[in-house]
């Protein structure tokens, strides 16, 4: 569950590196763009957000904050999903 302990809002967006790059470029052009998709959470300052996501395969998956300047500042990460029998579980 993303917790924003900062003074400004952030996003948590799941996607491939290519998708995140493309979305970050759009956010630069349209910084006030509003969107609400199941693979993202908007987290205001001092609040927490939640994404419930079922990964259907093992692998590494990227996430980032795509607000203008945040992505470029390195607000990115990766989730590693490993198979546990017939279920995939998130790991770090």
C-alpha cells in the first residue's frame, strides 16, 4: 500500500518501462491530465493509496510516479513476482 509521507502528491503506476516512458511524456505535455485506471493510485500528501492487482505470471514489473519531474528524479521501482506452486506472489 503506497504511503505518501511527503508534502506533495504522488502517483503509483504499474506498467512496462516503455509504457511508463510514454505516459511520463504525456504528463509533461498535459500536467493537469486526470486519469483513473486500475493499475494506478493517486496518493495526496500525507495520505495512503491502494492498488489490488493480481499478477498472472512471474517476472519483473516496473512502477513509477509519473507526475512531471518525479519520474525524471528517479521515483521508479520494480516488483519481482515469483511463482509459488500455481500462484504468483509479489516479492522484493
